[in-house]
C-alpha cells in the first residue's frame, strides 16, 4: 500500500496543534526515553525556612506588604508579617529588600516528552515556573506519575495536570470511539482531555463525554467547528486561539463567505485509521513540519488566512470574546509559540539560550526548517507577520472583554524562543499590564485548576512555591523575570544553585 501523503495546505490548521514534543507520545515512543524504567523519585522534605525584609505582592489586587517576613514549615507558608517571633529551627535568609510573588505556572508545556528532561525542568524553574500543565500524556506517563517515578525533584516545577493520550483520529475515529477513549483516560487518571485534529462529530462527542465524566477539555478546534459552537458545547480551554483559521473567520466581516473554506482534516481515509502502521507513518512525516508548520503551507492555505485577516473586524472580535466570557472558555494564547511560528526568521532566535538544550537532531531539524521558512515567497511571510500582529490585537480585545487568559509557552525544547520571559514580553506588547500578566501566571492558573486554597498567593496555608525578585514586578514587566531565588516546595534555591544544576545535567554528570 502506498504511504499516505500529507497535503501541504493542511498543515496550518494542524499547526501548533500537536507540538514537536507531542510527536513522541503520538507515535508511541516511550516518554522519558533514556531513563529506562525510572526509579521512584522522592521530593525531599524541606527544612523550616524564614525569609526576612521582603515586600510581598498579592496578585489578586496588586497590594503589597513591605518589610515583612515569610515563614515556611512542612512545604507550606505558616506566617507572613512583621515582627514575627523567632523560629529556632528555621534557616534564615535575608531578603534584602527583594519582592516576593507566587511561583508562575506554565499552562502549556511538553517538557516531559523530551529526552532526559531534567535540564529543561531546571531551566523552567530558573525562569520562575514552579508549576506546569503537561499538554500531552500517555498511559505510561499517568502510571509513572501515580507511582512517583517522574523526575520531579525540588529542581523541577510541580506537575499540576496531565491528560492521557492525545485524542487523535488514530485512537478515536468515530464519535463512539471518542467517548470510549475519554472514559478510558478518566479511568487511567487523566486530569483533562486534550483534543487535536478531528471531524466535527467526533470533536463534539469527545467534549460531551468529557463533561459527562467530569473532565475539562483543552486543545484545538477542527475546521468544521466554529469557536462559538465549541463554547456552546462547553469546551474548557482553547490553546493558541484554536490553531488555524476558525477564530479568524469568526472575526471576519466575510465570515459567512469564508465558513467551510478551510477543509482541514486528517489526510487519510477513515477505513485505514485503525491499521497499526498508519499512525507512525503520518506522524513520522510530520516530525519536521511540526517544528514550524508555517514553513510548509501552500499559497492557497495562506491566501485563505490572508482574506480572513484582511477582513478582521474588532466589533466581531469583541462579540467572540463576549461569547468566551459567557461560556467561561479560558484562553492560553502561547504567544511565543505563534511568534516563533510566524516570525521564525527573526535573528534573535539564532542566539537564543535554548539552543544549548537542544539535541543535535533537534538542532539540525530546526535549522533545516528555518531554511525552508526563509525561502518562502515574500507575500506569504508578509501574511504571517500580519497574522502575528492580529494575534496581539485579539489578545488585548479578549483581555479587555474579560476573557480569562493563562500563561503558556508550548515549549518542548526543540524550538528556541519559547520561554516564559518572552511570553511575558509578548503579552506586554499586546497591551497587558505587568499586574495583568502576573495574574495570568499565578492566580488565574490556581483558579482554573481548582487550587485557590493552596496556590496563587503568598499567604498562610499556601504551598511554599514562590519567587524572590530583584525589582518591583508591577513597575516593569521585565522585572517579572528578575528571579534571584526560588522557593520550591519549601526549598530555597538561589539562581546560582539552579544554574549549576542545569549545567551539571547538560554535562551528563551526577549532582
């Protein structure tokens, strides 16, 4: 049988839908490969800790407590205030006028799918990420989490949520199969259902069944489902503004004419979906395309995108944002993912620090795809620049309308430019204030994940996952990334300690 061919015009809607790291899970490559069957990892218990002379910022209202102490015992915050009594057993740190904020949550990462993720995890911690939502899972990953066998030491963010296998047509080619897969993942311990590329009926069945079993849904929209329909169905959280053109068509004055033009679907007939080799063939062919789908699109697809962008209407966008507010549909824009996709030839990415985290194969793939993108016709790249500029406009429209926005990078280690620092920078470029961005990284994830009694603030009873910043985070968004130390599960780790950990892991040495 001839191998199925993936048409170029269908890649844009797949776009960031899977992510490079997701290929490993999608084709059945074991997560944490190179680790063998990992031993159980025990997070060491932290000694009591006291940090003096700091200003604590509350993201809820932007208020501050100056010149206070923060006391931690048993991995929880037990006191915040001035003139606290001495704790003889506590290690004391002089905060020296620094600012304390809750640790950040990366709500879209694929870090647990890279080969030997310890250096990547420590790098996330160094940028202030103390919690994460892994966006592609498997039965193996869920089993390892339950057994405590993931490499989640004090030098790694806490794993706050993870799905089972990606809901792709290979596993759910019909509505009934989608419902069965949702129930299977519920039984395996999945925290949510991640949807990727479906026909309309299968997508709606998966969302409906997830509601029935009490699981939220997150992911991307099929071309045949409008954002309004997904919101009405109760879709919980949209990633990358849906990926592809559905959102842009909804925001267009030519909406009715453009509906149905994007015919993106899995490029193999339904009758072969169940064959054991098809998934590996298709996903194998997509490996390099997923580094940057925009590099492989054809003029027809980009012309459809351009027509939607040229007819973008702020009133229609505001109406769509209102729909999302009314349906409580959250958004994870992952602006840095979209920026590295649409502005891939920006020179800054060639010097990005993330290059040292890439494997030789990842680096080779990235440079090859960059060459493909650079060679695209100027008109296509102009459309991509417009797409990113319009994404920033939509982000601000959504924020002003009251849409709940979460921070996420879509990072997997295979593409430079996808750090939380840069996500903050792009959110600021969209027009969000430093306080808005701090909330999107702290209190908003706590609310979305149902953890407000334990996370999102530096207060008594909260988990001891917080940051010491060198400058006032509300004065300049850049100060959100001025992380001088991290307290992770009660462990005080200086930036130098974390950097040493990263270098050790990259060198392949034991610490």
